[in-house]
């Protein structure tokens, strides 16, 4: 594999792998086995960028690479200028049945190619600037005529928001207030209104009064605010928004009444996407097969199960990537070895003695390391990539580069301890850590 990337991009990827985390960028360099999804995914991203809307469900067991897949998808979305947001569904922090919290997390985690989370305020500023530029471009108003410019921007704002201003007038009012406060240099009020637009609770009443706002965002207003956010994104050059709702299988562990509300909220979201309410939205959920097929998951709500239904009885080689559900089969032994080769080549690119490092950490050793790590994890290849890559970079490649006499075959006995593993990896390795609650005390 020939690696032709910038030193900074290469360093960011390698540093993340050394820490045992999924890199924030450069995932195309590590995408093994995803080429069969590219054509369908790119077509759907094009649909969203052109003003359509897409819903996709990604299924896979723990360790199948769902997080990697969605972040790879997010990179492809950003290359098209789209904004992205990844939201972890949880019972306490982001319950799916309370869409106002989901919207809030979308704004908290909003990312663009130019700005890290939260990119909401830069997006708002960019939109306000584009409104002013569009008004001035007509040639009817002089840049020095601030009053006429303000009036022109207000009228254009109303036209751009259109239907959203009618269904969520508070969103438009907050935008006007934000623009007024920012123009006057009142950063405290502008920041407060940006927070209110992002769904944050407990915004000071003085800030809300400045824009004529009352109350806070609720479940029913969240969808209208999402429409408004999409309008703002399009207005400042971002043709769409990719939203990932991760780990929806956590719904199965909630109380039955809460679970039912959450499943119905998911069904409502899918219907709204299909109904064209959110032009530019690409909505993705991830979950385990147990969520999609189990009686405590999607099957509990027949209308939702019908919308998600996909036939996976055929060989996985013939899965339809255009279907509503995508199945991630997880890593194979060959895929893990190929991934190791990509990371090694990425690591040595630019090194003055790359030939020495490549000869020491050759393909045969990569196969040996992959097999050894997989064996330490109970032979489960699907949960091995993170640990394998961390050990490859931090324990093998770093040492081989720094120490001329280091030979990983001789000097590095591969060990896996419970402390360095996630719960899923620990269970696979049979290294579950007991707590005092697990101790069986038999009292007379």
C-alpha cells in the first residue's frame, strides 16, 4: 500500500490508534472491507446534499465496527460540505423519547470540516453574514446604511425561514435577537440566545426577554427546531446534516413505558424523514441484531419493525447496501491482517529508516500478532481490532523505530490484561473483573 498523506494527518491517525481510540479523521486510510458500501452510501449522501432526506439503520454485534463505520460515513459527508453530529442514546442523558434532549445533543456535537463541536455559533455567524452579503448583492442598499441593511436582512430572514417561521416562530425570533445582540456587541446575550437555539435549558430570563421568548424547548418543538437548523446550514453553504443516533440498543434496558415511548419516537422520526419534513437530513441509527430482531427492541412496536424490516437470510455477500438496514459482518482474520499492513505502512511513511522497520514488522509478524491478540480475546476477531492496533503502534512499531536492536518476536511477549480492555473485550477474553457485589456470601 502506498501512503501519500500529510504528516499531520498521518500523525493524528497514529496518535489515536496509540491511545486505543477511533481517529477523528483519516478513516479512509483504515477502511478495510467497506468498499462494497461506497457506491450506495455516496448516492445517498448525494441525495441528502441535493435536498432529499435519507434514513439508514446499521446493525452489528459489539465489535463489528459500527462506530468506525459511522465516523467513516461522517468523513464522506464532510467532504461534501455537510455538517455532522454523533449522539449517544442513553436512558439518563439522552433518552430517545425526549426529542428536545436529542436535538440539544445534536447541537452540542455539531461538527463541520472547519469547526469542531460545537460548531453551532460559527454556523449562526456564517448564516448571518451570508444574509447580509445577499442583501448587499442586490445593489439596492448601501453598506453604510445600517438601518436599511437591518430591515433588508430581517425581510430576507423571514423569507428564508418560510414555513419554519410559521411552525416555530420562536426559532425565527431567537435568530433575530441573536443578530441584534451580536451586531450591538452584546456577547452575553448573543451567547445566551445561541444556547437557547441549541435547545439548552435554563437560559436566563433576561436573555429570553431580549428576543421576546418564553419558556424552553419541548419535545414537540424539537422537530421544528431541527428544520430550522437545516435551513440555517443550507443558508451558509452546508447542503445537509448527517445525524448518527448511536447505541439505540440501550432502549432494551429501559422501563417498559419509557421503552415504548422511545420506540414510538424513533418511528415518528423515520416517518418525518420519509415524509420530506427534513430536506438535507441523513439520519443513521446503530444497534445490535438483538435490538432489531428481539422482542424487547424494534419488534415490540410492529409499525417500527415493518419500517426496519430487511431480509438477511441470504449469504452476507449478497446483502443489498441500498436497503434500510446495513449488516456489518465484522472483521475477518484476513481483514485484520490487511488493516495491520495499512497501519504499518502509514506509520513508516516519512521515516528515514522505514525499510528497517518494515523488514522487522513484516507481513508474517503482522499475521502472528493478529492471531495472538485474537487468541487472547477468545478467538473473537470482531472484538480484536482496537487492541490489535493499539499494541501494534504503541508496543511494536514505536519500539522498533526507537530501538535498533528491538525484535518484537524476541523482545515482546504479547500480554492482554483486564485493565486495558473494554467490558466487551474483557468478556471475550474471560477476564471479567469481579466487584464486591459479585461475591457470593452464604450466611448460616
